[in-house]
C-alpha cells in the first residue's frame, strides 16, 4: 500500500482554472499539489486556443500573399511550407511551456505529472510516468479535468483514425483534401478555412441545417457565403452513414442529405463534432461526486460538487467551453473560499470564432430574443460602411446590435468582421456598466478604427416607445 501524503489542497488537472487556483493558494502560503496528466499549462497553450490561432495567422499570411496584387504588391513565388508552419507554432508553445514551468516552481506548490484516480474522499492516487504511484489526501479537492474530442458513432469512422484538432495542429504536411465532420465552434470552421488557405481542398459536413448552429440564420448564412467564396464546399443537413479508408492516405464517406446520397472521397478526416468530459473511469462517482447524463460533474452556482470539500471548474463542470470562462470559474471558487458571494449565474459570456473575418457575439441574438419573447429593436450595418474596413479592403460581414424595445438598454451584439473580438469588448464593457446605447453612439471614437463603426451602427437605431426622446 502506498503511503498517503496529507496536504491542504489537491488540484486534479492543471488547465486554466486549475493552474490559477493552485497559483493563488500557493501565493497565500497554503500548500497545494497539482496532478496534471500531460500538458503543463493545460490544453489552451499546448493544443488548443493559442496554437490554433498561431496557425490561423500563418494561414492569413498565405492568403494575403495570394491576394497581394489587389494591394499593389506582386508576390511571384509564395508557397506554403507546412513544416515551417508547425515549427513556428512549436516555438510559441515551447515558450509558453517554459513560462508555465517558472510559475509552477514556487514555494508551497508541488507539480506532479501523472494520471489521477480518486481512491477515496478527496484522495487522489497519481500514477506517475516512471511507473510509480503517489497518493494525496486533501482537505479540499479541486477538479479541472477538461474534455476531449468526441468521435461520432459513424460506422467505420474510428477505424479511419481521424484527426482531431490535436493531430491537425501537428501536421507537417498539407492534406490534399480535408473532410471536416462538423461546422460549429471552433475547430470545424476555423480549421476548415485555415487549411483551405494553406492549399487543401476542404469539404465541411454539417449535420444541422446551418453552420454555427447557435447563431442567427443571417449570421450562419453570411459565414457559409464567405466559405463558398473561399472555395470551401459546405454540405448542410449531412448525415454521414459510414466512413472507410485511412485518414492521412485515402478516405471515403457516404453522406445522406435531403438531395439524396453523396460519396465524398478525400485524403484526411478532421473530427469537429463536440467535446466529451474527461470524467469516466477515474473514480468520481465512487468518491460521491455525481455526474449528469452527459458525464459532466454536477455543480451548484458556486461550483461545489455533491461531495463535501470538492469543487469542479471549467468544461468538466459543464461551464461554457471557453478558456475565459474557465478563468472566471477560478474567480468564483477563489472568492467563495475567501468568504465572498460570487456565482456563475447571469454571467455575460462573450465568444469569438477566429475565422476571417472574425465572428464575435455577446448577449442575446435575434433567435434567443424571439424564443424568450423579448421585444427588441435591431440596428444593422454592413462592414462596407465602416471606413476602417474600406481602408483595409476587408469589407465582408456586418455588425448588429439588439436593444430593448422600450429603453436604451443594450441586450446583445454580434459582429462578423475584421477585429470583431476587439470591438465586442467595447460593447461588453458598456453592457457590464449598464450604459445606454446612446453613450456609444455619441462617443468620440478614434478614426479610422473598427470600433468607430459603432457610431455609424447606432445612428440607425429606430426610436422605441420608452426610449429617450432627446437621445
């Protein structure tokens, strides 16, 4: 029997929320051990957010090189070298890993690589890379287990050894024809466009009736049109019947649509069909930690689990699957440990898909407003009316804002356009501060910037029955 080491705090999983709670507890002088399976710093800096945006930037450069003549710059021999793309990505990741190593090398913090298994209340056995085992019993246990790519139960698909985002980020070769299963956030749309710009033929198979199923139909259709313009074949309502072959060599998929059956042949399959929580087979339920029907850990609005002294954070707790939400999960737990009252309820969660142009949204969209029977006014502006977009020659997309029908309150904002994620932050800040839309409409915003488009957008707002008549 392994000796059990008793420590005040045990963190299982060193992703965004896990690392921040560990750093904070160590800073307070409270001993903490972090047990992380493989990725120092978690998925975001290693195999997800940051490396994907790194290769998306390389894809943007490739696109600009091809379009150089439109800007008066002729590039005679531009070509994509995927080993160079991968090398640039790896250099960034290596630097981020070293930054995290330094942040974990502090007093009161013990970082352990290993597979964690719960063997009792707040007790974790770490199975170490060298074959050894260590057992830690904590007064408090924090779970930050993350998720992994879901492989749909399509006949033959698993046997093709399809790519997930992890493998796609490590490709040192260019797929001749990449078939993407799924057209949602983020992997599906982001990787489809990036690899098309690198030079792959790309087909996106989306089961639903539109890309980006959570978005308004006009937004989804605008993205589809951009993809079509970029040469990406988008198949909607695609029910994949079976797959055969070997991803990386030759694959064949049979797809049923309203128009009939279709056979698609390609070189590689990329699975982008959602995420599955890393909660099965590690002793959670045996330790009294309840899971829901989808395998996510049940938590209350302060991220407490069904087991005393155990918290769950990030995607494994069913939180929206964004790194910035995981960071806020850490804040919720930190503040409640300090005796404050902080909740996950009513959070204003923004998000951005880093396609080109970017798609960003915060708050309500028209579909949600209709579903909730909320009366709204809608202001809409094509990006071609934003002078910065005209100067850049990047006029695809639009922005729209939802306002309360009877007041000047901002309810939501969506933008499909260059730097949408940055403009979104301006609107989100106004929403958090409870500012009426007229403040943004009348603000002196720097010219020419993308945010300046808010002046133009909001000058078109129809007056509501309860809005200020002198606005």
